C-alpha cells in the first residue's frame, strides 16, 4: 500500500511540476495515468480527490458547508437566528460567485488546451 501511495504521489507531483496548477483537464489526464497503473492506484487517487474536496467544502464560503457552519456559529454567538431572507441572499451571492469562478477556470483551461 505504501508503494501505491508513493506512485500516485509521483504521478501527482509530475503533473503539478509540469503545470503550475492542477486543473479540471489535468485531473482527467491524471485519472488516465492512475488507471493505467491499476485499480488500486485509481482508487487511491479517487480517495485523495475526495479528501481534498471535503476540505474545500469546509471553507467558510457562502453556499458551501463551511459557510453554513459560519452562519450557524454567528447565530449561536448572537443568540437569535439570522433572517431567512438574509441567509438566502448570502447563499445566492456565494453560489453565483462559485458558478462564475467555475466558468472562468473552465474557459481558462479550454484556452490553454487550444493554444498548445
């Protein structure tokens, strides 16, 4: 198992060293490389991606679970609930920003792929 995780890390490090950031289309290539190494490698990579997504989901950003935890903490400290209209507006703004960032990153990746 130790050999498996080190090989997956080597594949990940190789990808990160070749590209400044690991982006959407890079992950597709990384999954291809891990699957060519075998099912255990692919399973390990899937676990690493899932753990990273769980960590990102806990960031205190509206529309994510961490944002909800932040709002609940504020409600607890205030001693009374935040108005639902305010909570909905905060979550809608955060969700809109997330969608915008996803489109921006995807557009950037497509430009990178088309330019070489």
